[in-house]
C-alpha cells in the first residue's frame, strides 16, 4: 500500500469515528437539555458550515447559527436554508439576555482568544446551554485532520512537524488550540455540571451543561 493510500485509509477510519461520535454527542445533548422539545430559538454558537448540530436538529427554522467566519456562515445557509445565520464574534453576541432556549457550543472555546468572554455570553443569552471541548490529555490529537496519536507528548517541534506530515495534520492549526482544564471550566461556568465524554474508557472531551428545566443531572 502506498503512503497516499495508507493515509486515505486512516482518514476514512477517523472520519467514520467522527461521524459516530457526533451522532452520539447530539443524542447526549438531547438527553441532557431535551432540545427537540424546546420552544424558541436554539443557538448554534460557532456552528461553522452547519455540519453538526444544525445538520441533526429536526427543526432548522429554530436554529440561530453564529460564526465569525463569513464564508462558513454562507455555506451554512446553502446547506440549511431555513436557519438564521449571523456573522458575529461569540464574545460579543448581538442577542438579548435569555433570548435563546438553549445555547449549543461544540469544539469552539478552545480556539478563542478570550474564553471568559465566550463563556459569559453563553450564560447571558441561554436559558440552558451545552458546551463541549476536548480534553487535552486524550491520547489522540482530535483537532488534526487525521488524529495524531500522543501528539501532545512529542518533545520537539521538529518531531511534531514530522508527525503532522506523516499523519496529515496541520501543525499551525493544532498549535493555536488552547485546551481548558476541568477547574478552568468550572470557574467559567459555576452553575453548570461538568462530565466527560469517554472513548474506550478514556476521557476524550468535557461536557459542560446547565438546564434548570431538566435539573442538570448527569446521565
């Protein structure tokens, strides 16, 4: 098998894992917040091209997708014409307080310069909310196009560059990620419940959620 064919096989494997993980995550959001039963707008914060939450939610007309990238917002509208899509900074949302039934934020807070501002806006506008962010100690670097095993343990930039070349990762993109610890998340979302998403028994991601109507109990 050539290097290109091997890389494509690995990419396909992780793409299938990613699709299953996203569907499982959506079902968890539904279980925790009962989002499909909520009346009123549902915020997809940092929703990009509507490839996750907005793509799975059964009533796209309720979705307000916000992203800083105008190109991603345009693609979201092409994919899901019924959604409302806004180009805006998540740290300064053009939305009134408590104006959305639920705020959903998936794999975004680790990319922003001011996570405190983003957390404050989620808490301000959402009557309930769900946030997911990766656990930096998980063995696979899930932000690369192809997950790179034990990337965070590689001791030198030269070796990290080699790993990215071999596994098809974007080193510049990965280097901009700022993982948040569990204590930091509890400080940013003091009223929320924090649990783990587990893969093969390992802690892959944090789930941070708050839903007064659902009682905010782990499940």
